[in-house]
C-alpha cells in the first residue's frame, strides 16, 4: 500500500516536472501587443508590435509567434526587427526568424521563433516589431459579380492575437480601403470609425486564445496575380544585359458573370467594371533600352515608357480589360547597360547584382523562376539570395554557342513586392572566352577563302592544256 | 578595394561605325583577292599571297559581322 502510493507520487512528480520543462512558453508573457492589419490592397500586410517580458527563472533567447494553418500556408514574408538606440539614433536591427515545432500546439498552429540578439534576463522586457504579409486570403463574396457590381471580400482572422504566451493587453486595428463595410463580427469591445475597425483592448488572455472574426468589406483594388513568371537574364560581356519576362497574369478577384459590354465599360467607367483593371505599371531600372511588350499574336501597341534617372516606368495595357477570372499572357523584354549590374569583386569573381521579384507594382507572383544565363565559358556559379530559394543548374544555347551557357535557375513561390531586393550570382570568367565568337566567324569566312583557293588550284579539265 | 563595374571592351556606341568600317575594308580585301585570282594565270600565282589576302579579308569580315550583330542587338 505504502509502496504503491510512493510510486504514484513519484510518477506524479516526474510527469509534472516533465510537463513544466517541455513547455518553455510560460516563461515569457506578452505585456502588450498591437496589431495593425492593412487590408487596403489585395495583399494583406500586418504590423505587429510586441512587448515581451521574461518572467521565468532562466534566460530566454527566442520568442515564438503562432499562426493558424491557413495563414501559415499563405505567408509570403515574415520579418522581425528590434529598435536599438534612443530617440533620434534609433535604428531597427533585423532578427532571424525560423519555423519551429512544439509538441503541444493546438489545432495545427504553426510556430516561428524569433532569435533575440541579447537573451532576455529574468524580469527584462523587449519590444519587437514584426511585419508579415499574407497573400490569397481575401475571399471574394459574392464569388461571382456582373460588370456593374462592385467587389466585396471576406477577411477571416482572430480578434485576439494567436500567441503561445499569456497576453496581458492586446489591441487590433484593421484598416479597410473605404468605409463601405458590410458587416463585421463583434467581439466587445469593438469599435468602427471611418475606414478603421478596432478590436480591443482585451486583457489577460490565456495562451492560444482564438476568437474568429469575419470582416466583409468593399475592395475594388486590382487583384492582379501572376500565376507564373519566368524571368530570363542573359549576360553578355560585350556590354549588355538582356531581360525577358514571360507573364501569365490573372485577375484573382470575384469571377465575372454574365456578358461583357465594351460600350458600357467605355462610357461609364466609374460604375462599370470597377473591380477590373486595364493597365499595370512595371518599375524597371534606369537606362533601360529596346523595351518590347508582345504576346503570341505580336506586338501590343498599348504601352508607355517613361525613362527617368532613378527608375523607368513602363505602363502596359493588356489587349482587353481584365475581369475576375480572366487571364492574359504576354512577354516583356528589355536591355540594360552591363556596367550597372555586373561587377568584379576584390577576389576576382564576377557577380551579377540584380533585383529579385516582379517589376509589376502590387502584384502577387505564385511561382517565380529566375534564369540567369551566364556567358559561355563561365565556371563555378553560385548564388546569394537573402531568402530560401530552390536552385539548380541547366544549360541553354543562344547565338554562336558551342558548349552552351551555364544557367542558374532560382525558383520561389508566393512572391510579393517586398521581395524586390537585390540578389547576386557569382561566377568565374576569363575574358579570353569573349574572343570565341569572333574567332568562330573569322574561321568560317577563312574556310570559304580556303575552299576558293583549293578550287582554283585543282585542275578539273579532262584534256591536257 | 571596392567592387569594380564591368563594361564592354569596346564602347557600345562605336559598334555601328566599327561594323561599317570593318565590313567595307573586308569586302575591299575580298575584292582584291578575287581580282588577283582572276587576273593571274595558274602558273605564276603565289599560294602565300592568296592565303595572306584571304586571312586578312576573313579577319575583317569576321569582326565586322560580329560588330554588326552587336549593333543590331544580338548580343552574343
């Protein structure tokens, strides 16, 4: 009897100690959390300010963020930073964020851990700024609209911040594009003023508290989605960088139903087809030349190019205005001066410094492929991209190629405009290989002359002269 | 040492004039090659002179056509 109770007690002790050691979450609590959700475009941007405090006995070096599975699936960017310095000398230092797993997360919540620069000691607090961007999460409702209707979308979220920690104080602001909000879930205290919805302040929330909300509002912004974008960057050491971009564009908003009347669309643009879009703006580098915009039929003449000293802007109009569910395929190509993008690093390697992402403004790219075609004869290619990408090598053939050009292929899914940051491709190249093409031409012509000489020296006559 | 921008060995703006110049020199030398072939008899033709003229013409025509390709936007 005594022994049995002892064993039971021992087991209880072990299990309780195991439980407390395995879940590190109660060591940290969130003193205050402020969330600002920007719903003004088709891409959802969330700015989160967290004030975390270490209440545990040991040091804490990581802070966890939790996301519901649907959000984690569509998460395009997650960035965290912390402010250092005071007042005017304040700078934001980026922190590394990595996905992690914990055994006891409810309902498949995905966790990301932010590594702090200086571990938090007991009783210390830190302020973290987090930005995350979610795509494809505004659901059009009604899912089909006619030409004269405006587009309404649903936004699903939680009134409370999903967090593995105890949250002391929490507030959420949701910014809608206009003050036309059809309905929104009330989780008191909830307040709406103009284009802003406020959820909170909520006090003393237990870990993983979740209260689903739905906001139904008007959003007529272009839901431009590039389903597939292939960018080919061809380097020529003879002074040019040739870029070709193959787009498969789609309007991902509410599907168009019924007929399309061009007359109505043209004559009453303010009420007809407000959710459609007919032109897009691409931001290209300065000093761009020989720009073309075409598709399988041929040149599309409705485009305008403005060249500036800082950037060039290319305004393109597809052949028809895009309504919900409609697609357009086209190609944009341009040349760029080599000296703006190709450099030689001190260790003798050549590198290309080019912008990742899609040049179209406010556009989501589902699948982006960048092919960097290196000049013939280049060796040891390697890439430096600031975020994880799939990369592979292949060989492509262009004019006057014999062995083919080494091509670095970079692939990434779910690209937002915030991915437009420079990346580098390094390679070794001996400039003597530049002479391969002219020597090939020279030897071809020389072979012709040799053939002429040989023909004139051979005696083809039957009779002796 | 900071990264050094890389530019083409020949300024890009020279490509059209280089193409015209080298192609015309090349065609002139080709013409002189064929004039020599047609006017001299088989017995007093010198092989070395033929080969030198042919090589000269092919160098000018080869580089001329390269610069023509580059000037028209076919960057090889």
